[in-house]
C-alpha cells in the first residue's frame, strides 16, 4: 500500500538575486537535462497530470516514446492504472509525499513489473503546488533474487528434513544451531529439544572437550576435519564417520561450524574382522569403486572421474583425449570390445548390458573391470558417445572365492553385502542365500532353499537363463541380464554374475537393474517412434526398409499416405486441431494393419506402410479398410481425408527406392484429384464454424453478399462476375475464424490490441482461400477489401485502381452494413446518414464510381437492403 511521508513545507520563494538571473532563465533547461539523463525512471506532471518532463530510463522501463507522453495526460497513456495509484497522485497533489515498496504493476499483456516508487509535489515560485514528480525504480531483478533466495532456503530446509545423513550446525560455543531430522532420530529426541543445547549437555565430558578443541583449531586454520568418533549411545558403542567444517563469513571470520555424520558402526565392525582375517579382503573393500568414463565414436576419452584416474594410474589431463582401445586394452581384447562398442553405438539391442574385460593401467598392470554402458545421443537422436560405469572387480573376485573358502569367518560380510548372493549346486538349486537375496526375491530364506533358478526365471528369459547356466558349467564364469519373477508376481530384471568356487558349488551375485532396463527401453522407443502419433519414425522406417528387403518377404507392398488439407486446417483452426487429425489418422491406419506391418510417420502430413508378403490386391484391400475407417473420423466437424498410393515389389530386380518412388508418385496423382474437394469442404466447415461463433458475423456476411450482388448487377458486370462478387462478399471475413470468440462478440469498443488482432483477418482469409484452386481468385478480393482509395488502408496500402474492383465493391457494401446495424458502442445511423457518409468519403476511402452506383441505383431498392 502507498505510504505517507511528512510533506515538505514550502516557506515561500526568496527573490532571485541579479547575479542569478541567468540561472533562472536556464533553470527549466537544466531541470529537463537532469531528469532526461537520470538513471532512474522519473516523470514530472503538471496539476492536470500531463507530462512535462520524463527521463530516458522512464521511456525504456515503461516502453513508450517521448512524443507519445510529453503533453499527454498520464491516465490516457496508461489507462489501466489501478485506483490505488490514482489515490497516491491525488494525495501528492495535496502536499503529501507518498511512496510504495515492492509494488506490482500488471501490464496489458499480462506481464508484471515490481517497482519501488515515490510521489511528491513540486512548487511554483509563489509557493503553490505546480504538479507532482514521480520517481520509480523497476526492481524485477532484485525481486527475482529475493524469491530465489527464499526458494533456496526452502530447499535447504527440505534437505535437512529429508536427508538420511546427520547434519548439524554449531556456534563457536558448541551449541546446536540447526539439526536434521536424522540427528533427532539417532538421539531419540525432537529437533527443537536439541537446538540451543551444548555438546556438554549431550555427551560425556571427554568427548565434549575433544570436540571443543577441534572447533577452536578450525576457527584458527579454517580447514575441515574428517574423523571417526567412537561414542556410547544407549549403552552401545557406535562408530560415526564425521566431517567437520568451518562456515567462513565474507569478512573471513568463523562463528558457525557444520558437521555431517554417518553411522558406520556395521561397516567398521566388518572391516575390522576382515582385516584381522585377510588383508586382501580389506584391500578389496578399500579400492572397490565406480569408474565413470565417456568415449566418443572415435574411441577417444571425453570424460573420466577421479576413481577412473586412480584405477588407470594417470592424471585426468593425460587421460582426456587418449584412445581407449589403443592405450588401455590388451591387444588380444581390443577387437572384441570394439565390436561390442560398435553395436551399442549403432543402437543395437544386445542380450546383456553388463560386460567385463581386462584393462591396462599406466604401469602395465591388468585390472578386471565390470562395465555397464548407455548410449548418449544429441538432440536429433544421433549417437555421439558411450557413457560407461565400471567397477574394478579384480580384488573382489579373489575376495569372493576367499570368502566362500572361509565361509564361517566371512559370514558377517556375506549377510551384510549390498548385492544378493546365492550359492547353487550343479542342478541350479539354491543351497545358501544371504539377507539381500531374500529382499531381492521377496521369498523368505527357508522357501528359497527349496527352489532352483528356473523357478524364478520368467518365460521370456528361460532360454537366456539356460545359456547362462551352460556357460557357467563350461567355463566356470558367466554374466547375464535375466528377467525374474518376484514373490509379488512382478517381473524384475537382474544383473547376474556367477563363478565356480568348488567342484559342485557356484557363487551367484545378483543386483536389481529394472530401472536401468526400463530407461533403456524407453530411450530405444523414443529413438524409433514419432512422439505425436506413437507410430514409427522415418529413421526406423528406413532401417526396416533395408532389413525387410529379402526374398523371403516377397511380395512386399509399400503404401504412401498424405493427409489432405492439413496446412489449411492448421492455418484456420490451429496446430492443436491439426495434431488431432494426425493422431486419429494414425489410429485408423494402425487398427487396419497386422501386428508385423510397419507403420511410420515420415514427417509433416505423410505416412508410410511396409507390408511384407503382401501382393497388390491384398494391399489395395488394406487401403480400402483404412479409407472406410478414416471416413468415420471427425475432428471439430472436419472430415479426415487421406490420399494413398501403393506399389509392390514382386522380384529381386526391383529396388526398394524405385518401389517407394512409384508409390509416392501414385499418391500424389490421387492427391491432386482429391484435395480440391477436401479443401472446399474445409472452407464450408470454416464458414460454418465462424457463423457458429458469431451470429452477428453470419447475418453481416449474408447482407454484404446481397449488396455486392446488387452493385455488380447495376454496374453491368457479367453474370459470372456478379456471382463471383457475391461469393466473395459472403466469405470476405473468413479470416476471422482465427480470432477469439470473445473479440468477435464484443459489445464494447475494441481495445488497441484487439483491433490489431481484427486487422489480421484479411491476410488470414487470403492464406485460406489462396490454397484452394476454385477460391484462389477470390483470395485477392478478400485480401484487399480493407484497402482505401487514397492509399491509407491495409494491409498493403494500395491506392486507386491498384485495388481490385471487386474489393472496392466489398468495401462499400461492408461499410454501409456496418453503419446501419446495431453496435452497442455507437448509435445506428439511418440509410440517409450512411449514404451521406459514403459520399463524404468517396475519393478518400471509397471508389467514387462504386459509391455513386450504390447511392443512386442500389440504395433506393429497399428489398436489396433488407
């Protein structure tokens, strides 16, 4: 709301000394110069709120020109100002200083400017208030920054509320300032009961003193501290991995400290046990990690993470740009990996996403790495690189075998391993499983131990599962991506790695990769399907055209289809209706084809079909069924019309390119004979739709048509010309189909923006009619019917006889009917008054000859003007 400041009290204007006469003479110029070059938006108004001066910043901020405001009334320039600002101006005129902060100003186009502003009076030399000065600052950027800051705080609070980590903020005295929900849960207390407490309140004296020494040291060196804390919580010793860090303010001081804590009790206990029993197992846990690697189509590394650099044994700057195949693969392994890489790059779907291969480090060491690969494509769907995540499993494989050999010693590790672990015998029966295996399958341990791998395998993976077991028995190791059935009945995808660890026992590691599998299938679907209609896209069609070009598929029919009048529909009704026509066309085609037929949208309004083992007669039958289905389709009262062409490849001597070209030519020949009728029907629908939107437009068009016919007849034009002008009068406003119904039926005077929308209808009408042969000549008449005899009309500012005679006749008929019919925003004039206005404007707006014929010969005929 506007706020009031103490008004400035004028004390009268002292006489200007003689030496200041020059300053007095130049004061207005100085004031104008100061205001004009001010960096803030400033406007100076007189008592009538007319503009005296404005700054350049004001013109820029409010998107007006100086000539449009100087001398003009403020409320005429900005007619949509809210009443609160009218009130502020009146109060300033009365001597108050009024201001507003963070005040929104909504423009006509719906955009909002946030402003800080101030209104204050200015005084004449005699002490009278001469007007007001308005200072404005557009603060959109500052407002946006404040909102973003609020959003950032909200996101930070959400992080604290939802993070599984224990996150805390302390002050320099060791008091809790903020804690996450995980902290409260671990201590068994509410967050509000913890905030404000000191670490001395929460822990024993020794722990608290150690903590405070750490805070004081960080306050000095301003460096974070990583440590493992051993605490007794509820009588139990727990291990916590803690990261403490100082929060440095802009002045370099430290008053707050952050802490992120993870409970690593179980991990620490397992690590301690494994380190006592086997150092190599501890090394495996230490080095197990994930490598992230991106390789382009030439095999060059474009991205690698720190873990990858550690495994390869060289810095990132040396790894980037190196050729993966030449530098990091053993020579005997490179060809096989190149082949897999090529298949993935080409978008081929492979049996498994998981691969393993040895990798050479910078020191010449060979490490075994397990890879998962995904394709990276550009915006056009072209493959540009392969993104791989790799895990160094060299030590793990050795540790896995060692764990089985020392089963009792490593039982704790197996039970707490993140991956599901199964032990199988030679018949594929489960003889041992860990806890993660029961979570993965949904079955309890005692149930799993009475099952075998085939009991869980889905039907679609039976063959792959059998192959996996055969490879395992033969080579002692196998990896596969298999579909298994969860206890709930849901199908889930597992990545399975199996090894032999004794003569009759096999170790199987399984991980649920359903989400990754679904993402890959979705990516594959999008790369081969048209997103609007759901049928295949051009890329897939061209690949299938090559793949199906074999003798066993002969005869093979190619069908081309093109939607008639789609551009006309888009121009008239908008692309949303056009998209619906495309979708309904795809539905009609799909339900008339076989499951193995290829249906594709090649782009725009074209569809194509590949019908394997289909002769010309059968293909013609398919087209007939599609046409019958299409004949039932209506979208917004528009008939769906598609022209088809068909050609069949019967022998190997024909090429698919020739067959496709012949089908396309046949389609275009049929389209030439069908599209005219379709477009004519569409024009009828357009007119019907326009008249349905506005009954006033319907009556107006019919009356203008009758007046045009009468004028043309009195001018002695031929019968055909008279009929053509009458038709042009009927459709002269066809372009209004694209105008909002609210504007067409407006009962008041149109706003400037609405009037500009109305003025577009002659050009829209020309686009609609010019696309149809039988209406193409009428299109020019419709395009020019708002041109004026003196060249001041639109859209091309034609003058005199440059304007078609038919358009000049429509202009007179249109104007007469508009003047003599009811309009809520102006009074209806009589026939005599309308005739006088036409005569007055003859030679400027209207063709004098047409006006004379209308006034002298048509106007007396009352029946024509009913």
